[in-house]
C-alpha cells in the first residue's frame, strides 16, 4: 500500500509509573492535499489540537505536532505545544497507562475479500466508569467526548476555507466511527 496522503502526528504526554513525561502519539492521514506552507500547517495543527484537547483531562499535555508528506517519515512542518487537556468530568478513575480508549473508523476501502478496512486510534490516560463496578468500562462522558472528536474527522475539519477528512494512508475516506465501550490495551516500548 503506497502512501498517497499527507498526515499529521500529535504527541502527548501524561504521568506514567512515576514518570510525568510518558509520551504517546496519534497519526492522522487526511485528504485535500498539502496544507501548503508552514503557516498553513500550523493553522491546521492549531485546529486539531483545539479539538483533541477536549478528550483529555488536565494531566495530559499535547506537546508536539508534526506534518508529513506522503511516504516520508521526515516532518515537513512541526510546532511545539504546552496544551493541557480541558475535559471536565465527574466520577470515574484513571486506568493504568497501558490501557486506552479505542476508536475505530470505517473506511470506503475494501480488502481483497471484500471486507471493510478500518483505521484505529488509541487514546491513553482515560477514565473508567467507577459506578459500573468493572474497570473494563470507559466512563460514559469520556466515551462521548472521544465520539464527538472522532466525528469531526468524519464530517471534516474546516481550516482557512479547506475541509480535511481522515483517510487511510492510501486515500480512502473514513465514513463512520465507533468508540468501544470497553477499555483496551496498547503496549509501550520498554
């Protein structure tokens, strides 16, 4: 699968096993071609940071954004941030750092067996629903916040007269999203 789309990666940090700087990131491929120059990239980055900060509590900091051309791991644009999460919730407790909320977007792409292809994002430092009696359930208000953010990628993020929608690396649009009610797991490299 050849990459045909530009992408943006947001790096976040949160407290983890006594280390206040544990990093994780999400990479978003999008349609609409290159944002253009550094100013256009920064405007797009600012818009996505503004949206994504709403899915984290204030212990998560968005610290960097990187923009990439198709097929390259060398950033063509970057910007440093010190943006704290702004989600305010009541109830729930934070799960261990390796645990994550899982968001799945359906795409217009089909596999060789005609199955729908999905793209995923994992969001760490999430809250479990304490009232449910199980640590496996994502706090309902946290799930809603992630669903609202995920839907913006389906509907499109409008910046400077352009609308960016999430895609697969080879350009197939997302067409729906699902946030699992269950907390998942993603290992960090050691």
